[in-house]
């Protein structure tokens, strides 16, 4: 049996509203991804999908349950340990890119590799060339189009050859041709490295490319409450 790279069990997350009411955002009994598996998570905006990815990546901690990534329970680690583990094992394509505005495309990708060890400049250059940015390596983010920024974000998520890649609406800001190229890069690179891939999207053109598709409203028992991500 292929070893699971991601295992969630009894994960819950919520917050207290200004009126004192408890709002449950996530109630996920279980979720598992094996090494090399690629899964699409379908769901409407504002239902908690981004919160789920943040929990998996260790950006926030759950109120209850376990979130095991590459064998380590992220819920039991302190913030510094979660950051270090994420750098080595998780690639994240953020919906809003989160590029460093004072650094070039190449520097953005290479700097991400330094959180897991020495800078991988050659690897960063290779990935940017694969997404068609060989002529934009020295460009700052504000000099790049939205589609080009998205491709830099994809390259950055892959630079450390992570075991798990998370992608939050990775094609939402791209035209059809660039969206297909970005998704193909994600999927192909994950296959090459045996990484698991979890993509969340409301775009059926993205979801239909995956053999395993999960419905977020079914996975998350709190989704019916309409909590915001």
C-alpha cells in the first residue's frame, strides 16, 4: 500500500463572532492523500476551503484533531517547527500569489528554496523557463502581468520538490491557455517528483481534469453553515 503523505482525522476549526456566537468553519472527519495522488476539491467560494489548506500547511492550527503531513502531526508543532516542516515538505500556490514585491521573479523563487537549505538558483531558473518566463527572470512582480505572476507563484511552490503541493484556485486569474499551462506544470512536476497534489477550485474546467474529485460540502460537515474561508 502506498504511504499516505496527508492524513486528517477529526479536524475542527472555528471562531467566535462579535456577538459571542461560536462559528464552526471546518468539521472534517477524515481525508487522506497518498504519495503521487492528485485530487481536486470542488466547492463554492467562502465555504472554508482556504482555511482547510492553511491548516494542512500549518499556517494555522486546528481546534481539534490531527493533521499529519509526511508523517508529522502539524497540530502538535509550535509555529517555528511548522514553518520549517512546511518549507521542506509542502509547496503552496496561494490564490493571491504573495510574491515579494522588491525581488525579481528569479529571486522570488530562489528565496523560497532557502527556507529548506541553500538557494536553488538553477532549479528556480529551470522552473521559470518551463512556464515561459525565461525572458522575465529579472522582472519585479509589478512589471509582470497577472498571468505571469501566477506562473512565478507556481514555480515557487515547486522549487523544493515538496512531497505535498497545495493549490488554492491556481488558475483563477489566468486566461484559458495560460490556465492550462499552469495546471499542466503543476500536475507534471508533481508526477515527476512523486508528490501528492491537492487543488481546490470552483472552476469545473479545472476539476474535470482530475480522476479523484471531492465535494467540499460533503467532506466538511460545517460547510452547510456558510462560514467564510
